């Protein structure tokens, strides 16, 4: 038999080729697509029919189920598509006990459910290759499902805009105490993206007022855009427009607000606290309440005789440093336009803060913006109100004189 002269050189070449292929990076899956508008929806009898509200990107319009003990919203994907997961932006989670269910052997089986310890308004549920799922709620008393928005994703890699929130920090490096959603950019500029995503500090956004359901959803969209991944604190206090601090306190409950801030300081033990102008920037009473409650908590959170219940639960805490917007003493003046943030591809701090502010869709027709130079409310100017670690000398960093945190 005549020998094949190519047999010997081909074999080692083939082995070499296979070895090279083994070390090549695996092909990356395509980014998942938003299929929400293409899905078919069915729901429990008596529910609202406006399922287009689930994907219209208008948070003031929500979808509601019927009010009953068992209700659901069923989602059928387009033919030929499978689902990798669903983002649910809840209008309310007061009713709780929601589940995301898929069919197994003809039965609906829960694959995700409300978590009492992680009561997030925006949730992400991974789904493995399903063509149909439903969001349901089962309870012993009549109630409703209330959803701001859905994002139903096709197969593929999860896009960056999908919010997968991590638990709230147990120990904060910095706490930014905010009156309303959007104030964190209008008056504090790029404090959150700069110290959080860029510097790696554990920045805890802490809101005093609860606001409306759609403004809470905007709040989360803005923080995600600003690089936050740890879930914020959202207070339960009523927001009332007034230029008088005592009137605002009267509606919110003065002792309740102050006790809340004392408890928050003790629980999360921030090294730095940043808050509103003492005069409320343009004079808003709730901004004044926010600053006043912070100053009160600074005096009392280290004293075990004050607010004894929270002292027993968390111990006491003396906040080492506090900066106040526009405070005239020992000022730090940032330059948001010139500051480039590598965590955001080299974009300016102002651009990042402005993008986050534009997530607050309900506020875009207002006169507000991210205030910088030439504005009396310049978001770049802060003064050192309190320091237990010595005076600032460099005047360029809230963490001057503090040891570096493990997170940085």
C-alpha cells in the first residue's frame, strides 16, 4: 500500500492548532435586547388594561392589577425568543409577597420572591431560557400589584443599565444626607460619583423625604448612572414646600426626624457627613430641616443618654467630620468641569453628575440644574463644619486627616 506523504506533518500541525484554539478567548455572547414592548401580556380579571405603561418610560403612569388575594401579570415572549431575566421597577412594595414564577410540569413555581431584608424598589430576576413567566402575589387579604416599568431581556449578556442592587453598606465612609431626590446633583454636584465610583469610598446616599413613587424610581436610576451599586436609605418623612423650617418640622415631626438621623449615624457610622446649606440654599424649609437635623445628630449621636433605643441597638458614634454645602469656613472648592473620572471613561465629573440629574425626568421642566460657578448655589463649594481629627490644611479632600478605608 502506498503511504500518504502528508500524514506525518499534518498530525503535529493539527495538535498545535487545537492547542492554540484552547487558549483563545471564548466568544462573548451578544448583549441581551429589550423585548418588553414585543411581549404579550395577560392578567388576572379586573386588572388595568394599560400594559403599555409597563414600557413607556413614564414613571407617573403605572400598571395595577386587580385588588384581590391572588393576582398576576403573565408575560409571553415573542415567538422564537427566550428570556434571560426581568427588571421590575415597582411603584410600591407595601403589599409585598410578590413572586416571579415559571411553569414546571404544568405548575407555576416561584423562582424569586420579595425579600424582607432587601426591600428594593427595583429588582432583577435572572430567568434561564424561558418563553413565559408571570409576576404574582398571593396574600390573605385583598391587595394590588403596582409596577412602574418592566424590562424583559432576550437571551444574552445583561446590559449595564440593568440595576442589580447590592445591600446597603453596614459601615459607611461617607454619608450624603439629602432632602429630596435630585438634590444630590443640583446642590452636591459630583460628590457621589467622585467619592464613590472614582475613589472607591463607601458612599451612602441618605434621603430624608419619601417623595412619590415615580421620583423614587428616578432616584434609583440617577444613583445607578452615578456609579452607585449599594442600595440607598430612603426616609419616610412627608415633603412639604415651605420656606420656614419650623413649619416643615411641624409637618414631618421634629423629634422623629432628629431621632431618625441619630439612629442612622449610629447604625452606619460614617466618617464623613455631607449635607445641605444651613440656610436651605434658596431657603427651602426641608433643606433647612435636613441641615438642622444633621447638626443635632452630630451633638447627640455620641451620647448614650440620647435616643436610648438606638444607642442600645447600635452603640454610640461621634462623626469625625462634617461638611456643609456653602458653609463659609475652611472651604473646599471642587472643579467639576476640569475633574476627569477614569471610572466613567475619562468624562468630566460635571458630565457624570449632569447625566445622573437628567434621570430625574419629572424635574426636567423645572428651573433647576447642576449648579456650578456663577451660581449662588454652586455645587462645588463646601465648608468644614466639624472635625475631630484636626483642621484641614490642603483643603482638597473631605477625607483629609482620616486613615484610608479598605474600600479605597
